[in-house]
């Protein structure tokens, strides 16, 4: 079987990484975690970053099938709505997102969000499989994040969102809404239990998108290697989070995320993204 082609797109402003996954047998494709450009000062939204992905899809004459969201993002604004409008691809997220929608939509005053999840096209169950051409996609629930977070396993690859990062960067922060360091450790063990040669693609990175393997993480991940146990990880992650700045626009990102990647309309007056106390989410 021919291996899927993976094309990463690094978003420097947020550190997020989107991925274009191409099945060479059918030329169908999926996009993992598309990103909108956003200015938190002016609240201006731009689609240039995701439009570059769309241009590549059209240039390669691919068939967009899935938009794979690894969760309700707090670190970047999802471009799933724009990508779906432009390509017709279906938006997928973890089935437990319904729990998050029912909790977050009232807190944001979002009356147009379907809290049963119908704004998303597929609510993926943990361990279930669904096809993309000749590939099978298996979601793995990530319980240390907001309900609905998943990693996606296909062929010899796993896309880990903001959980397992590059070996030199450890794991994603656990002090954002829904984060739990202990559960994040448990989630990471699901990834590290995959075959050693499994290629790991993180959804966040500091510089160029790094590809690594499960074996490399077990040997050298600064927070998840084989010498670190659960209590060590919780201590390491908690200490690291204490020095991190508050998420720059988590409230705006989550507001877009619960709308399946559709930004709210600009109001006649007042801010497009009213301030929300993250501590109450």
C-alpha cells in the first residue's frame, strides 16, 4: 500500500500546525486543524493561511473529504467553517464534544449553537473507524482536554493535536479550560502504546513542524520519556504552566470552536468577541 502524503502548514502567529493528508490511491484528502488568522486587538479575521491550503488542494486536483478537528481549540481560531464552505468537506470531532457544547454555549450566550452537535458533520466515537479513500481513520479520545478532543490514527501515523508535542517540547499546557495534567498523562500513554515506528504529528510546535516517532518520544520526550512517571509528569507540567502567559485569545477561539469553526457575525455595535472570564469556563 502506498503511504499517504503529509503536507504540514505551520501558523507562526499561534504555533498551530495544520496538515493536508492525501490518499495517493484515490486523491481524496483530509485536513487536520485548519487555522484562521486573527488580530485580537482589532478582532479582524483573515483566511489567507487556510486559503493557501485550499489553493494546494485545487492545484493537486484533490477531493476534500474530511476536516479533522482534534478538539475545541483555545490556542487558535478554527477555519473549519470557511474550509467546509469552500470545499464541501465534512467536519469531524470527538463525540463527547456534546458535553462541552452544553456547558460552554450558555456561558458564551451562544443561542445559535446546536448543543446536540448537529453543527458538526460527524461525532467520532473513541476507537471507531471511518474511511477516507483507501485509508481508515481511528479517533482516540483525549480525556485530559475539553470533552470532544481526539487524536487521529491512520496507517502508521497519529495526529495528536495539542497533547503530545515534539520530543523537545514535551506535552501541551494543561492550565486552559478543560485541561487536567493527570488525565493528559493517561492520554499520552495511549499514544506511547502505539507501535514504536508510528509517526507522530503534533498540532502545535515552536518552529518548523517536527515529525517524530513513538520510539523517539519514549526515549527523549522531555516530559513523557520512559523515566518519567505520572506524578513526575504532573509536577513537570504544572511547574511549566505556571510560567506560561495566559492564552492570548482563548475565549474568541472557543467561541468559534463551538460554532464548528464559524465566527460570529460582526455586531452593529460593541465587540465581536465580548470578554469572558476563562476561570469560569
